C-alpha cells in the first residue's frame, strides 16, 4: 500500500484524486469489455492486476480534497459522446488511463519520486496492452 503526504495542499490532492479515479475507471472499462465481451482471460487479468496497483493511501486525504459538485468541467462535453462501437470505447479508455497516469507521474515527481516511477510504469504497461489489444496481438 502506497503512502501519500497528508500535509499536501488540497488543490494538489484534488488533482491526484481526480486522476487516480480516471485511471482506475478507464482501466475498469477496458477490463470489463475484455472479460465479458471477448472472454479474454489474459487481458482482463493483466488489466485487473494493473488496476489494483493504482492505490494511494490514506484514502481520507484524497476524499477530503474532492469537490466533484463544483468541478468546472463536470458537464459532459459533446466530444465525450462520440463513441460509435466498443472499439472506440476501448481506445478512449486506454487514452484516458494513459493521460491520467501521466498526470500522476508528473505530480508525484515533486511529491514522492518512487510513486512517480510507479505511475510511469503503469502508463507504459497501458501502451503495451493497448497495442496488443487493438492490433489483436494479445488474443
């Protein structure tokens, strides 16, 4: 279980909380499609393992910084509704996870460099899984 500093400013914790949620949610969407639609045990297991690595403790410090009600970009953007099929959903969620892990990697460079490296590794694993998944190399 990873530790994060309880004394971080709430605006930094808010960035961490939002991106950790995005990262895990993006991975979960891909995982469920691999599991329930494609019955791909290898990919869904790899994604589940990766998702379980995305932990920051204590959770309470992240929750205390959360302000989802007042999020200035809370309303759905038109481009977010641009999904034509399951493939487009999978691609969008790989990108979501990669972008979120990059934000966490950058923020943790100033907080805890070891965790920055962990999020970098998660991002690179998502790149690899995306290539295998989308190009059909992992089936």
